[in-house]
């Protein structure tokens, strides 16, 4: 579907090799600035009103696409609405298409996918639209201070790819695909949860955010966002409680393996993990069917740093597989967590959140195939705070 990406995944290496995590410090102010610019455009409150009702999930997916692309390709590319729309459509097409492709024999799949792309698919359009922005980053990438994820990508690109910019652009589209809907789902769930939470708990989260920013001299930087422990706990609980997928982290056994209960897996077996039973295991999580936004914040004692890190949203463990496991665990998770916190905290400090009158406070999620996403038509009311 995406050329030689799977056989030569150097764009994953750029992230895995911690360059992105190092760059996050400078990306936080940029993402915050983009969030502040984008919010009035996406949450249009007319001059005579103080509030607006919006379909939350699609709006948050677009906001994440814009803010994420400020980090991915920089400005002004991140504000190209035509590109953002196509980019969002890519994931919405690729996932169902990957199921459709399974109906065809292996040798026909590349042709079917190509036919789909040139007739209705958004992928080729997204690649075409982002290519000029990737091209414009090529000279920046050689500098000491890369300021976008594309700059990092270009640092690792082999010489021949630098001469074939659309090939590089495919990798940007691919990374965006991994980043946007996943982060949009968490942003949406967080705002729905905040809207139905007792006001006192919402105030606790706001107070902690303000105190963290205050502790950094009034600047919402990476260090400040790192102290949003209650918001971090809320996000982690969202991942535990609302499973994104029925099975994930699939792997193929390279040789025969015997698992703990004695089951023998022959070489070539496909194995996947089911998050829901793991995340609702009462031996690990007390009262697992109760949504407790502060579940993980309460487990932070402050006197054992290592134990506190284990409670963080981005920590991978056998009992928490929202970001997968092991070597292939999501390399973008630190970036995702920061971006979601920047967006949610900015919205929370600027608006009161509520469900429209008469609307369900538990909008039924939308399930397809192995995925579950927030209900795309459920709305939320944003009222400007005084
Ligand atoms: C809340 C947001 C996110 C969630 C829940 C999420 C979840 C996941 C999961 C479950 C996997 C599979 C891990 C495994 O197989 O064990 C994965 C892989 C991956 N994710 Fe994320 N992800 C998120 C955001 C991001 C972002 C923002 C990026 C990029 C900037 C990203 C890039 C990737 C990549 C490149 C892989 C493939 C890693 C590999 O195969 O080695 N993800 N993600």
C-alpha cells in the first residue's frame, strides 16, 4: 500500500532512536501556538453567542491533524485544509480497504489498491499535496536544530530518496495515518469524560494544569505538561476502559514457541493480544468496570520515581497494552500524549464543556471490524469561560 515502507522502515527508526522524543521540547510551544490559532476556526462562536455545539469526534480528528502537522511538516503546510482533509480520509479508506484487499489473492492486491488510489482514493492526493512542503524542508533538515518531524525523517533518508521527494512524502502520509485518528480518539474521549465528570473533579484537573504552568514561570512548556498528572491519569484510564481495538499487537512466530500454559505455537503462527480482558482483570485493577479518572494519579506516591513512571499513560506493561508491547510498542506515544494534553488543556482552560440538552451522556461508540471509535455524530457544547 505504501511502497518500500515496510521493507525499509527508516522513518520508524527516526522516531524510535529517540530523536523525536528529544525534539518534543521545542515542539510543545509550536503545538500550543497552533492549537490556539486553530480553536477559534474549528469552534466558531458567532459574535452574538457565547457557545457553540459541534460534532466532537470529526472536529477533534481535524484539530489533531492540524496541530500534529505543525509538528510533522511545520507551518504553513499544517494549515492547508485541502491536504488535511485528504490526509484524514487516507486512514478512513485504508482500514476498510485492507479488509477488502484480503478478499483478493496476494498477487492481485497491489493492482487492486493502485486502481482504488487512482480512481477514488485519497492517498495519492494527500501525497501530492504534501510533497511541496516536504521539498521545502530539505535544506532545513541538514541543520543542527530540526524543527519538524519531517526534518528528522530527512536526516535518515537515503540519498536516492532525497532525489525522489514524493517517495519521502509517502512516509509523512504514513506517519500521519498512525498519528491522527488514534490521538483524535483519545482527545474526543477525554472531552466527553470531562463533560460528564462532577464539576469538582474537573476543577481539580484545571487547578493542577494552572499550578504546573505557574511552576514553569507561567509558560506551558514540556516540563509543565509533564506535571499534568491528573490529565495523564484520565487519558490512561480512557485507554484502559474504552478499548480501541478488540485485538492488537499481532506478531508472527519466527520459530516454534511454547507459551506459559503449555500451548505450542508452530512457526508462522499469527498471535495477537486482546486488550479488554487484560484491562479489566480484577487481579490487577480494583473495580475494573468503574471508570475512575484519577485511578492512576492516586497510585503516584511521589516518593518512588520509578513507581510513579509506571503509572504514566505512556508506560508499556503486560497489564496495559494501549500502545502495544515490546520492541514494536508505539514509538509515537510520547509525542501523542503531549499533543493530546496540549489540546485538551487548552480547551479545558478556555471553555466549559457540556452535552447538548436531552443528548445522551454516554454516546454509543461506533464499532467496525476490530475497532471501536467514539460516536461520530455525538455533539458537545463549548461555552467560553469568563
Ligand atoms: C493515542 C495515540 C496512539 C495510540 C493509542 C497508538 C497505538 C499504537 C499501537 C497499539 C501500535 C502497535 C504496537 C504493537 O504492535 O505492539 C502502534 C504502532 C505504531 N505507532 Fe502508534 N499510537 C498512537 C499515536 C501515534 C503517533 C502520534 C505516531 C507517530 C507520530 C505513531 C506511530 C506509530 C508507528 C510508526 C507504529 C509502528 C511501530 C512498529 O511497527 O515498530 N503512533 N501505535
